[in-house]
């Protein structure tokens, strides 16, 4: 009698408890979506102005290592360095902590319209982004613990083996495919049953599929077979082929590098993480080129902290070059124009690499099975369902357009399911109002699917440079995508695959047709019309890298193959800025590889 009563109470409590949780998530999602739609991105680092302008500077003590930025690379590096008990590390992060909302993969786009994004735009562009307000593309960057890995799309695509051989061919010793491959495996905990020997099991970073698969997956696989793609583990033996997407999620939740790595290390007494502080410069000299520490600010106060061994800048491909230039390391002429005393003349900020990204929409007669948000949340809490799919992404094709001439894929196609909330996309991409209004009118949110093209090995390069010598100002970001004609031509070629896909059995079954966005209609020549469309709608794939590139020649590169800044002692860069050349995939896994490798280099150097 008594025990039956206990069981009933227990069951009741469980039901109540789970409905409280569902209600909590429902309210959280509603509120955050509402806030995102009216959120205004900041124009500068106003939040830190008082601290920046303070004349008083306080001492923050001394650590072995000071790491700037707790993003993908910073989280991994700090975790690995703190494995050595007598290394004492300070990790400085400008943003705040992660929360329950940014854990939900399907909600990823809303984070870009929130305080979790630095809020950058490109400078007005000439060759791409022409369909955006003021010809400016958005350049979202994570401003929170976990960095961009806490707001990204979680697609796990390592790039090709040959990409890294090309890095090595530039004279970077230790960066060939064979050298870096073990580091990809080291961090990974793969759940996808991929090619034997190619994946890590038991690493900190989980990789899995979103389950159960979307019912569109079948059509997507059939379509890829229809264009002669093989269905493969694209993080395995063969880099060319298609399949459903591998995601860095765990039991359906985001696996930022903070969750995967830093969470294991935060309690260690030899690692200190400080959030909500802006690092404004590295302190170098004055007599020799030795890095002594960094200056950082809170809202109102300025601090100086010293590094006994090294300062390691992991602030990402936009902020890392900004910090170096503010410290006097950069192109001499530019620094002089900005009134910054030059410590080292290096090509900082040049070689900005970005993957051009062209989102397209197909009308279909498929209809997405829509359920209530409550049902989706209940599934999510069990690690399942549509909320576990980042922005509705399902499948990918990595295509070798040159039929074996190129050793790496040149084009990537991403397939996504219908996304009922279109208005947010227009805002997210900074689309011109006329285009946004037109799209809202003709798109069928429950049946139109997305197909996006990426150019994996672009030849065009952009540049990050300073607006002024004040850390209050955001840096200028000139993406300069498609400035090289061959990049535009490659995208025109990629459009050809879209017409082929539409004609496959897989896509005929859902009666797919490419949406005519009624742009460039005054252009008669079909090729010119495609080019016009491409230049209007191409935006970034959120993969900036290369701005402090690695290589031996200091007139062309900023760091050496140990990632140390040329000519400066005790200063290293460890993040996506060091990529000398593009990666034929998405770049988070490669960034983590860089941090894993750097951790070993540093440990070897200082461990006794
Ligand atoms: C919207 C979006 C979607 C993406 N999708 C994918 C994807 O699906 N797959 C993939 O592989 N890659 C994706 N990426 C790219 C990938 O996430 C990034 O390339 C990667 O996270 C970069 O790592 P990082 O360590 O170089 O920089 P970040 O992770 O950006 O870390 C830099 C950190 O430094 C902090 N910081 C910067 N300046 C300062 C300062 N002055 N003081 C203190 N702290 C500072 C930042 O706040 C941040 O936390 C995406 C990126 C975005 C933005
Ligand atoms: C696929 O390969 C077959 C056989 O080689 C060929 O006939 C067909 O045209 C190819 N299809 C596409 C879309 O390239
Ligand atoms: C297929 O799409 C075309 C163009 O959108 C439309 O006219 C036609 O009615 C559709 N057919 C079916 C069977 O849905
Ligand atoms: C969608 O269109 C295709 C091709 O026209 C047709 O065979 C199929 O029956 C249609 N499906 C639905 C659900 O209307
Ligand atoms: C600092 O490094 C730069 C670049 O390598 C060099 O030109 C300069 O002489 C160095 N300055 C000192 C004081 O060592």
C-alpha cells in the first residue's frame, strides 16, 4: 500500500517535473526569438570604453601563460596546458558564459542576433554581397565562452588530407597530412561508424548524427547518387562524395569546445578563466622584442597581467590581427597611418580567406511534418528530433568539378530542410528590404528546401585592418570575395550542379524547381545573368581565417611553424588566423587540430 503510494507520487512528480522543463524551454525559446528580431548589433566596443580610456592601470599578477580568447582554439589549448600541474594559465574572454538556449542546435541562427555575437559587418563590397544593405555582409563571431564554436552550425568536416600537405609544401615543417592527422583523431569521440582507422574514439569532442534522420535524407542521398556522387564517410579515406552531415553535438546538444574541453579543466587550480574582459594589446619591450604580458579592461578598469613564459593570442581570425596591430605588429605603413609605434613590420591582417557561400531555394511539393514546439522540446530533451539539427541542415556533397585534376574538392553543396521562420534569415544575412520582402512573398516556408553552394578553394583574398588606434573601434573587414574572376566562374560552374540535381530521380520525386528570385532580369546573356545573381546573393560561410598566416618568409607570413610571431619573443598565435591556405571543408575541426598540435609543441618546449 505504502510503496504503491510512493510509486504514484514518484510518477506524478516526474510528469510535473518534465512539464516544468518543457514549459521552461518553451518560454526560453519564445523569448529569445522575440529578442532576436528586435536586437540591434553593436557598432563598436562601447561596453569597454570607460575601461579603455581609464588612465589608471592596476596589476593583475603573473602567470606562466596568458591566453587571449576562450574560443575553439583557446578552450582546447587552455585545457591541454592545464594538464601540466606546474603550468599556471590565465584565460581571458571578452564574452559571457554559454546558456541553455545556445545549446539547442536548431536555434543557432538566433545567437547571431544577440549579445553572443560581436556584431561585425564587412566593409561595403564590390564583387559579392551586392544584395545586402549597403553591400555589407555580416561577419558573425562568437563572443562568449567557446567562441564561435558556441554559435556555429556544428558541421564536422575536416577538409582533405591534401590541404595540409599544401601547408607543409610552403615550408611549414610538421604540418603535412600525416603529421596533423593524429591530432584530428585525438580530440574526437566519433559515434558515426565511419571509415576504419580514420576516427577518434574516446576524445573529448563528440561527433554524431542528428537522429532520427529527416525524411528528406532519402531524397538527398538519391539525388547525390543521381549526380554520380559516391556515398561515403567524407572525413575518411576519400574526400570526394556525399552523405548526411556529421555534427559536433552530443546527445542532440551543441558540443562547443568549451563544453567538450574546458568543462573538464575549469575546476583545476592552475587554470583561471576570467570572462567579460577585453584584451587591448600585448605588452612588448620596450628595449627588446620580448612579450611581457597583456593589457585588458573590464567595463571600468584597466589591468596589466604578466606572462612568465608566453602570451598566446587565440582571439580568432578577426580579433587576433586587430590585437597584434594595436600592439605594434603589422604592416608598417598602415600602423604609421594609424599612429601606432611599429615594433615589427609583418603582413598581419592580409591573406583573409573566406569561403563564398551562395544560398539557394528550391520549391518542392514535400511538406515538412510540423509538430508543436512542446513536442519538439520533449524530443530534444531525449536527444532527438528537429531541434537537434543545426538550422535544419541535413546532407552535404563534396564535389571534384575538375574530374580528378584537382586533388581536393572544389565545391561543396549543403542540403537543408524547410525552415518555417524565414524572416530571421533576411535579417541575419542583412538582405536588402526589397529582396527580403519579395522572398517573404514567394517562399513556401513548409515546403521550400535550401541548397547552398560553397567555394572551397577560393583564390580571392581579403584584409582585416584598423579603423583607428583605439580598441573601442571594431576593425575593418574587407572580405573581397569573388574579386578574382575565376572564383565567380567556379560558382557559375557550381550552379550547373544545381540544375543537374533538380533533374535527378531523388528530387523529381518531390517536384523540385529552382526558385526564380527575379533579380538581374535585365541581363540577357545567361552566363552574365548567373554571374549577376551570384554577386548579389553570395555571402560568407562564416569561415574567416588566414590573417596571421604561417610560413617561413616574414615578408609574406606572420608566424613560423611553431606558431611564434616572427621576430618577437614569447608571443604565439593559436587559432584559425594561422591557416596559410584554405581548408576544403568547414574550419572548426581544423582549428581544433591546430590547438591540439600547438599544445604539444608548447608542452615539449617548457616541460622539465
Ligand atoms: C555562424 C557560424 C557558423 C559556423 N559554422 C561552422 C560549422 O558548421 N562547422 C565548422 O567547422 N565551422 C563553422 N564555423 C566556423 C568555426 O566555428 C570557427 O572557424 C572557429 O570556431 C574559430 O575558432 P577560433 O578559435 O579561431 O576563434 P573563436 O572561436 O571565434 O574564438 C575567439 C575567442 O576570442 C574572444 N576574443 C576575441 N577578441 C578578444 C579580446 N580582445 N579580448 C578577449 N577575448 C577576445 C572571442 O570572444 C572568442 O571567444 C562557423 C562560424 C560561425 C560564426
Ligand atoms: C553519371 O555517369 C553516367 C555513366 O558514366 C553518365 O551516363 C551520366 O551522364 C552521369 N551523370 C551526371 C549527372 O553526370
Ligand atoms: C510541380 O511543380 C510545378 C512548378 O512549380 C507545378 O506547376 C506543378 O503543379 C507541380 N506538380 C506536382 C505534381 O506537384
Ligand atoms: C510531387 O510531384 C511528383 C512529380 O511531379 C509526383 O510524382 C508526386 O506524386 C508529388 N507528390 C505529392 C505529395 O504531391
Ligand atoms: C624587433 O623585431 C623587428 C622585426 O624582426 C626587428 O626589425 C627589430 O630590430 C627588433 N627590435 C629590437 C629592439 O630587437
